[in-house]
């Protein structure tokens, strides 16, 4: 057994050792007195009973408790019990002086100590057990919440896979059948099949991003929102080289987020370009508890209900996209306690709200 384990084992049996020590001192006091009156017999019997109960309670505590912090908590309760009953015994000794000899006083004092220690040990054990039950219930609730989140994530991925991949597979199968029957031009069929294969490849890449957003556990820390906007604008430039993005407002404002924030902003920017009308303007509004990034274009009204915009596989009637952009943005922002919403009267404006950073962020 290591030194740390031996020390922990000794701590666990400290309560029982205290009970045995008090009993030994009491019995030794009687032996030193050399005589045993009826009063002393009653007192030493009470002391032995209290010490025996304290030893039993200590044995139970030794079995139940293996954390030094819990042992300290029990000892604290024991100390409080000893002080409380000791003060009560001292008050009674002064007000009602019924104890005759010094040996009887010692036995009474030891009995008070044993009773206080026993009270504290019982209350301390109950306190530790109650805290353990609360912690266990909290862990179980967290485990159930994690399992539910994982089930929801798997269900979402399954829905996306079935919708996106099966649509492409059905289209490829249909083109192949038409080509086999000679009902479609070969080049047209090949171009269509290649396009759907490329779309499936893009879908797999998108699913990897969705999977990261659903399962990636990372610490969010204060960072300048402008850095995320710059990375999002760079991503948009790769997809649409001819589209310029104008950024206004306090880009040095700190937000609490992680590396995926730039991806969420990029998805909203891409939505504005593909489904709206450039130019695109990004405005930053730093508020007390959050930072709002507004992405605006000059397009018309959104042809979808606002309550379905952020669901997976949601597309407008004339859209040829995958219906995952706004869903992915909402999914990422939800990780930080943020949100994305449609909020525009003239043209189309989406607002991305992210919690403010707790401190100053390092501005690059």
C-alpha cells in the first residue's frame, strides 16, 4: 500500500479511534479512582454506550467515505457537535452544580464529548450521503442529457444523409436507366451523373462540418469578432470572387466563441450572396451582454416561413442549394448560447447574436 493510501485509510477510521480513545480514558479514570459508586457506574455506563455507538458510526463512515474532503466534512460536524454540547454541559455545570468528585466531573466531561462527537458524526455522515446523492443525480441528469443530445445529433445526421444522398442516388439511378434505354443523350446523362456525384462529395464535406458542430467539445474564450468576420469574408471570396463585403461597426468587440464562429458567419454571408442580391454589408453592434453581427443584402423578402428557415434540408422554391447553410449557422451559434434570426424590413437582413467576451480579447 502506498503512503498516500495508508494515510487515507487512517483518516477513514479516525472517528472509531476517537470513540475507542474516549472509552479508554473513561475506564482509566474509574480505575484510577479505585472505587465505583452508583453515580459513577451510571456515568461510565453511559460513556461506554456513547463511545460504542461512536465506534460503530465510525466504522460505517469508514466504509462509506473514501474522499478526504468528505472525511474533513464529517470531522467538522463532529467538532461543531462537541463544541455545542460542551458549551451546554459547561453551562449546566455552572447553573446546576450536581457533580461531586473530580472523577465524576471527568466522566461527565467525557460523556459530553462522546455525545457531541456522536451527534456530529451522524449528522456529518448524513450530510456527506445527501451531497453524494445530489451529485449522483446531477451526473445522471447530465448523462441523460448527453445521450439525448447524441440521439438528436444522430437523428439529424440520418435525416440529412437520407435527404441529400438518396436524392442524388435516385437522380443518378434515373439517368442511368434512361441512358440504358436510349431515352437520353449520352453526354447529357454523363454530365448529370457527374454533377450529382460532385454534389454528394460536397454533401459529405458538409456533413463533416455538421458532425464537428454537433460533437466538437472545445472551450469558448473571448476573441475579437472582427477576426471571425475576416475569415468568413475570405471563405466567401473563395466561393464568390466577384462579391465584395463591406464591414462596419466595432469589429474589436470581444465575443465568447470558438473557431467555428467564422464558419457560421460565412454560411450567412453565402446565403446572402446566393439567395439575395449583392452588395453585402456586415454591421457590428456591441451591446452590454452580446454582440450582434447583421448581414444585409438588397434582395427581396425571404420566400420561406421564418420558423422553418433554420431547419435542415430547407430550400426555397427556386433554390438549388443543399438547404444546410442556415441550419449549420444556427447549430454553431447555439453552442455559445447565441442565435441567428431573420430581422429585415428593407432587403434581407440576418442578425447573428453572440455572447460578449468576459474580458478584453487580443486584437490581431
